């Protein structure tokens, strides 16, 4: 097995996972808030933040779907080696998905949960070119008043909110930074128009 | 430190719990099933809270554990020692110094801040359980947002007693969607459920985790002509003099003598340290001489 | 002047050392060894292994010693230890047809291939206290016979050959894992059996007994009860073959129950199944009866609203570690919720009194 596959994992998994989780939980609990993580690096083009999320959240029980922007033999081997998560062919099977926004879309096939088990919904890790507290306006649980985040779309997230309590949950990653958008967030375009 | 993994649980278990917590935050008030593990303490004694805390703790945390509002109740002592031993984290009894607080039956009097996490121990997470014992039925009710049963129960209270006769574990509606059991906190604490802190609820035996993100909209169920009231005993604390805190009643003699003291021991001590004295207080520091 | 009660920490420490002293008992009496418990309290060890879901006689004996003989407490110790163990893999299903039986009886046939073997049973002992044991437990050696060679066929197999008993559809589906996934209803039979085999012996016994007394009666014949050792095998992908990693003692009970059938389907007997670690035949028989009662839906029977038919009731309450924890937790402080009730009751009484006074 080559070095690229074996490297890039947590050096001290119990502690680094704990730090990573606190950051991810802060992000999910406070939509729009940007947090910083470190300690993971999957093969390019996966960001540090996305690598950390994969290491912290994935295991043999969580199928991962890779968008074409990120799918590679090297990444598949890295995921298998470090997490044991199966990489799946269809969006319907995904518990987690990773990729660029335009390659993750359309989102309709990802599981959004069921009326009795809305938690059985996919979490998408969206790799971003930049991550800034500007642009779309976020409101809802976890947000005092409103927050802003340069989301890659507005209509898609509004449609997702309309499914509540079903729906997809999102992490947005860029370098070593990440933010989140749970399905509960109400998104409006900057300037107020939809 | 000990022979066990950081914070006792193995990494696989923590990952599973962490995923459940993230989904719980994404769907506030919804009970996420999780594969609760057998802990080295009995079910019913905080195994859910302990597992949630274990999944959240980082070495830099400063942990506070309270039971009935007090840091020195035996089960709080026991859980605090468990994490001192297995996670090596610092502990405190001061609410303001704590980064993670595990609680049973109370929300601290001091408003929590955005840098804090409150973890509740939950015995029966299902707010509809005592109206409908079957999980298969209550799950359906939640999915259909069919909460008539709770209102019927509250209304029957009014018919029989003239008021709503639920005084703790008072049901709330979260973000206009899920009816949630806030754990057996007194209804006095319900208004504090709207908080700047992240609030996580763990029920080990019943295998459920749920959450309230900060600033979450939480409404105690009521009727227009019988609005919710966060009541408490109509007394001031006999130690610190506060008349805005939840009180424990203490029987002091066999002639009907009683006194009322803050259930939040840290808050009470803080007030006494600041010079507030109640009806029966010894000045702080002289307690051992008493 | 009032001083709040403190010192929870010291109280706990003191309680623990007192407990340790009580566990040891009178030091003039020799201390109990693990081997003594394992060898001479074997049925207690078996119960702890079965309900603790961990096959290790020495650990179970240690747990019994530590728990001062409180078997539910011992089961708890084993469960808490068990969850910390890494999981290397799953063994292959054991083949009880290959069991080396110490005991094998059938209530349905006077004789069958493999024979009736009474084995080490209390069944026909007269329950008279043996005062000799108080002085001297030495026993003369029991008579020995040559162990039977080859597999002992299952009695149900004979019935099955003639189509007289309903067959179980073979399945390669991985069974759910009660210890790794949250319980969810409806539960399939594999999950129900898992819950029953580690369920509390007393609870499962009581439910089984209730079916015999008419709460979802499904008159059960013990088609076969066998106790013995089976090999545990595990597949090693690296080697591409299964190797034996050890053996366990099991009790297996298969009941032959009242038949199902209709105008279109010929009548057939049905089955209940029990499989439990160790020599634990009361539990295995009970399990088979409750398993059979829980199968009402798949066998097209009526729901008689009997407790033993109600899988949600049975599975949610059969675990004695869950039950004992929640039951005993009510001795923890509940000052806060009690205070809120107290205050409410006082207020309600005040309201009523005010009403009475106004009426007078």
C-alpha cells in the first residue's frame, strides 16, 4: 500500500476526533458559523476540512458517495483504509456524499429520511472555492437573528427546507474551514429576493 | 488516566453517537434512535447523558455535573469522578467556569452562554409515552404531527383540577414541529430552554438522543385561557435570600419546621459570597464551625 | 442556623469499602475461589453467561464473586465488560446437529435415533435437603458409558421428513444485532430470539407459564431438549477456510406446537425455538414457548392481546439490566420534581379550600 493512502489520517484519533466533532457540532448547531479544523488530509483535491469530517464521521456503517469532482482510486483506497466506509455507486445508498456543488447536483436522489425516521437522511459535504460570511441570508434554529454564508444556491436550499422535518444536511468545506447548513435553516437570497 | 479509551467509549461508538447528535441538531426536538451501549453504571442513572458527554468532551473541557441542581449529590459526584478518571478533564462546580455541564432535573439559574454545552440525562424521552405506551404508535403520532392526545391530557387536568396539573417534564413544542420532553426539570426551568448554549438530551436505556440548537424556539404547551406559568414555591431562599430561584424544601425538625434553599447550590454560594444573606444563613466560611 | 449536607464523595468511598468488607464476610471463613464458583456454582455461572451475553466461565465466576452472589448484578458486570471488547468478527452459525450431547430427551417420541439420554439433571431428584453435603461434598464416581459417535439428528427432522411440521425458510440474511443497533419494531424473529436468549430468566419463565395457562395458549410438546458442547468456527478470509476457535456449551429446545392449516393448506405442527448458553434448560424451554407465542402473525393466528404475543411488550421489558437500572433509579434524589409536585398539590388544595370557604 502506498504512502499516500496510509498517510493523512489522525495521529491521535481519540483526541483529534473529539476536537473535530466539537467544531462540526458548533457548525451544525450554529448555521453559517465558520470554524477551523485540522489533522486530516485525504488525496487531492479533498480539503483538510472535508478530510477531517470523513475521518471523524465515517465507518463501515456509513456508505459514502463520491461526486465525479472527487472520485479517484486513491481517494477510495484512502477512505477504505482510514474509515472502512464503503464507497457506493448510487446516491440513494449514501449516508455521506462528497464533492463540488455542481457535481453533487441534482440532489433529488439522496435520501431525505422518512416521516417516522427523518434522521435517515444523507449529509452532503460540499467542497467550496471560498467560504465567506456573506451572500445568502440564513435564519432558523441556532441563529440569533440572521447569519450569512456564500451558499452555492438558494432555490435548492429553500426546496430542501420545504421538506422539513425531512431533508438533507450540509457541510461546506474550504481549506481547513467549514460551515454547515441543517435542513431546518431558512435561506433567502442576499437583498431579500428569492 | 486509565486503561480505557479517552472518555471511556471506543471510537466506533463515539462516531455513532456523534452522527446521531448532528442529526438531532438538524431536526430540533426529534428523537434520534442510537445504539446505546452498556455503561459501567446502571441504566436510569445517567447512561444517556454520560454517553453524550463522552462523545462531546475534549481534553480542554471544564466539566460540571449536577443532580437536582447540586454538585455534591452522590450521583453527580460519581459521574464527575468517572470523567475525571476516564477523560482526565478538569472539573468545576462553578456554572460560569464550565464548558460542558451534565445535568439531571435542573437547568442552572445562571443564564448559559454560547461557549457552553448542557447535556441532560433523560429517563423517558417520549413526551407521549404515558398517554400511549407503544413506541410504534407514538412514532406514528410524531410523524403525523398528531399531538391531540397531549392537549386532551392537559385539558382533562383543567377539567379536574382547574389548572394544568403537570409540574415537571412539562411538554414543549420545538420550532412549531415536534413535541418534546424536556426531561424531568421543573416547569420553572422551561423558559430557560431557549438558550444561547447547545442543549443535548441523552436517554441511554431508551436509546434516544435529541437536541435544541441555540436560540431555538421552544414553547411550553398551554391553552389561551390557561397560559403556561413557570411557578415555584412562594418563598425566598433562606440561605441567600434570592426570590427568583427554584427551591428545595428541607424539613428541619419534627414540629413542622421547614426551610427553603436554592436547589442550584453554586448559584446560592455565589450570592452568599457576594454578601446576600437569607433568613437562616450562616456567613460563608463559618459553616464547618456551625 | 442551617448547614447544607455535603460530603457525597466521602460517603461514596466509605460505602464502597464497607461493601468490600461485607463481600468478604467473616475472614475466619476461607475465601471463595473463582475456580470453586466455576466448578460448584456452574448453573449460576451459566445464567450469568447467558444473560450477560458473554461466554467465559471464569469471568462469570469472578462477576458472581464480586456481586456477592447477586446474579443480576453479576450479569451487569459482564455486560459492561463485554461492551468494551473489540469485535474481531462473527463466527459461523453453530451446528447443534453435531452437538456432543450430555443430555438429550424428547417428550414426543418414546425413542428415536440417538436415544434418550437423561444426563445430569435434577428432574427425578427428590427435593430433600441433603444434610450430608453440609459436612462432606465428596461423591463416589458416577457410572460411565462410551460417548456416542457421530451426529445426533434433530427430532423435528423426523417430523419434517413427512411434512408434518412447518419448515423454516433458510436465509443468508445477516441477523440484526441488538447490541449494535437501536431496537426497532416490528422485530424479525432473529432479533426476538436474540432478545429472549439474553432476557431475564424469571421474566421469560413467567411469560412462558402464562401461555400454558391460556394467555395465548399454543400447547407445546418438548420435541427435543439437548444440552452439550458444539464447536465454534470462524471463517478466515486470508486462509479462505473456516477454523475451529473453541467450543461452547449450549442448551437447545425445540417445541412442537399446535398445528396450523386451513382448507387449502394441510395441517402441520409448528415450532418454537430456544437456544441458550450453558446448561440452562428452564430458560431454553421458556424461550421456545415465548418465541412460539410471538410468531402469531407469521403463522396467521389471532392476536389475543396476551402479554406473550406482544413483541413490543416482551422485548422492551425482558432485559433485566435495563429493568433493574430503571427500577432502582427511583431511589436517586428526586427532590426537584417532587418539590414541583408538592407545590402543585398545595396550590390545588388551597384553591379547593378557598372554594369551600366561598361556598359557606
